[in-house]
């Protein structure tokens, strides 16, 4: 077939026009801002030569009212399609800021909804790479409806296919709800930002001066708002991390996560685990040191590291299989549960549950964070989310109590009677209604007040409380946990438990949905 012949002239011309559209001048507009082009992003994400573009030639819709100018370029400012990432099918869209600021008009939105619907039908993850001035002003209500359709599709696909957003430029106004609705948000430091109302409006309405970065940069969303879970210094590293991240996830909710081979570097009997928790219960340690000695070597991928940091969450592998980790972090606020860490944990658990990823909990928690701020901001409501998420999850759930497991926090962290499948404790565990100091102060208030040597008496009572009550043996002997284990055997115990749970089946009562305390 002669593609340059007369009957195909328009075909060749169109191809050439499309190629010209992505000129070096266009690319340099992105590069000077420290950003890559939409095509460069697609090139980094997909396995070489596997990306198939869809709707390359669509052009913007006509608008009923003339206002401003519409750039009638092919593609309407977004590249959509599918390809392979590490050999697995993935759909994606990448907004092109060089065409009308990547703004979202009707046709642009229809391209996105088309791949969203394909991804859902084919049970494959979808990645959105966002770099856009938001709703296209010239197209008015049509672009708003376009956003609404995208939001609706994200919600319909939620829990069926993994949906991940990568913010690589501006994301402002109502447009922010597109990433906010997806499972995970990646951001690039210094070149991406998200806010509902920008610095100009903030100045006008509140007379406050703030930069885009200060209002909604990557650091702000990763550390303070919790909107972004992963941030990296540049786009290459962001996309590399995203590819690694995808390797832990199944393509959809009826698949199991992919399995890889384990290098066997972490022994099932690992004596190093005996020396990480300090003898002094008031001394901190990094729970990641424990995680890394239990899971397959170098497989722990932490999520939302900077937000709610008294709780560590992330994916890892055990004998090559994906697991989700939730762990109190004694290094931060003694591992206490506060509003941010409760919400972070709840959302992570729900993701794992939706995508068949077993949840392993490492517990060392003194309780919920006390104080007026936390109470007034709703620690009751937010803590309840964590409780709800754990209890509702039907994937295999295993807990290892490392040290403190006091009060409501003991119950919340996947306790046996909340539906935990296997609950183990290390000999260093302290399981009780409250910590020794608080318990002694309440139960022996009078005696301490009347004592000639209250300091000595308190010391004695605290020791007695630890020996008699705050230890794992009472819980073990009465069946509230399954076993007190040698820390060195932790990996082996979890592997055996996961094997036993491989056909776990839970009958969930019929209902439209539960009513999580949002
Ligand atoms: C149409 C837009 C646009 C938009 C940018 N452009 N945003 N065109 N609709 N929303 C165009 C510009 O006119 C310009 O065209 C080109 O994109 C590049 O924009 P610049 O302003 O030159 O770039 P920069 O200086 O980098 O600033 C980027 C920006 C700014 C901060 C994003 O463009 C901006 O503030 N845009 C508006 C953001 C916004 O408020 N959007 C609406 C949000 S509300 P030329 O031809 O000059 O190259 C929303 C509602 C969603 O999205 C509702 C969902 C429910």
C-alpha cells in the first residue's frame, strides 16, 4: 500500500502535522521550567515501544459563545493511551501544558473518560499525569461537565482498579478533586502545586501573602495536608518510583498482587530482631529497623512518610508476595495515634483490603494523643476511622505486638476480637488498659498521698504492675492473643500465618455500604 499516494495524501499530511506539533521549541517551554513534556513523561513510564496512543487527532470542540482564542491543535492538550509498565497493561493520560496550558475542555475530558472506561473494562491501573491550568475558560460549562464526568468515573472505578495521580505542574481549583479522589497522589518538588483557591484569591479575600509553593507545593501536601503521599525531587525519579510502586499492586480487585522471587537474604530465624526494642520502655527506636529485618530485603516501600509520621505505612514483600505494613513509630511522638496518623492508617488499610493485599501490623502504641487540640479537632471521629477500617477489612490481618499496647489503641491496632486473624506478641509486650504510671496514679492515689516516700512507693507499684498486669503472658494464657513468640521467629510466624490464610473467606452481610465515620 502506497501511503504517500494520492488517496493517502491526507493520512501522511496529518501524521506530519502531528509530528511538527511537538517541536523542540514547544519542548523547551517545559524544560525551562524544569519540567518534561507530556511525551517525555509517557516515554519514562512505559516499557520501550509499548505505548499506543488513542485519539491523537481529535481537535477541540466548538464553543457556542466566542471568548478568547481556542488553539485548534491535534489532541486537545492531552495524550491518552495504553502500554506496558514492567510488562503489565496500564492506561494513562498526560496533560500537555504547551497546548492552552493543558486546560481541560470538553474533548480533552472525553479523551480522559474514554481511557478511564477502557481501564475499568480491561481491569488495568490508570495513571493520570496532571499539568494543567484547570477548566478551559473559553469552553465554560462544557469543561465543568467534563470534570464532573472524570470525577464520576474515578468514583465508579474506586476499589476496582488502582488509580494513581502524578502532579507535574499546576493543579488548581475544582480540578484538584480529580487527584484527591484517586488512590495515591505523587508530586514533584518545586514544579507542582495544588490548591482550591490560588495565592491571588487568598490575598484578595484574606489579605495573606503566600506563594504557590507555600500554599500547595509538594512539601505542604506531603507533610501537612496529607493530600500527596509520595514526593520526589524531579520528574524522572517520580516516574521511576511510580513504576516500582505499581509492582506491588494487582491490576484489579479480582487479581492477586504479582509475586516475584525473593533473594533469600533475610533469614526466617533472624536473631537481629531480638536486639532492636530497647529494654527501657521509655526509649525510642525506629520501627523501620524491625520491618526491614522481617520483610524481603530492600522491598519496603514507604507511603505517606512525612504525614502522620507516628504511624508508618507502606508496601513490602514476604517471600516475594506483596503485603501492606502498618506500624506504630516509637521514634515519633512515642508512636501515639493522633488524627493524622489515624486517617493515614485507615485509608491505607482500605486500599490494601480493596486490592487483596494482606495487612501486617507492628504494634507499639502508648494510646491516642491527649489534648484540647486533638479532642476539638475530632480525634474521636478520626480515630474511629482506623477502627472501622481494620474491622471492615477482610484480607488476612496479622499483628505483632512489639511493646506497648495500651487502652483503646490496643483494640484499634487490629486486635484479635476486632477481627485480627493471628495476633502474636513479643516477650517485651505490655498489654493493659493503661500504662503503669497512669494506672498506679489512679489506683493508689490515696496511698501515694499518704506515703512518707511516694517516689519509692510509686517505683515499687509500677514494677508490680508491669510484672502482674502489663505483660503479654496474661493475654496469652487467656487467649486474647495467639502466642508469645521469640522475636527471631517473627518472619517465620508471619509466613506460616499467611500460608494458613491463603484461602481465607469471610461472608460479609448484604448491605449497600457501611457508614464509616468520615
Ligand atoms: C484556558 C488557559 C487556562 C485555562 C492557562 N491557560 N489556564 N487557557 N483556560 N484555565 C493558557 C494561558 O492563557 C496561556 O495561553 C497558557 O495556558 C499558559 O498559561 P500561562 O498563564 O502563560 O502560564 P503560567 O504563567 O505558567 O501560569 C500557569 C497558571 C495560570 C498558574 C496555571 O495559567 C493560571 O492561573 N491559570 C488559570 C488557573 C485557574 O484558575 N483555572 C481554573 C480553575 S477552576 P497562551 O495562549 O498565552 O500560551 C477549575 C474548575 C474545575 O478548574 C471544576 C471542577 C468541578
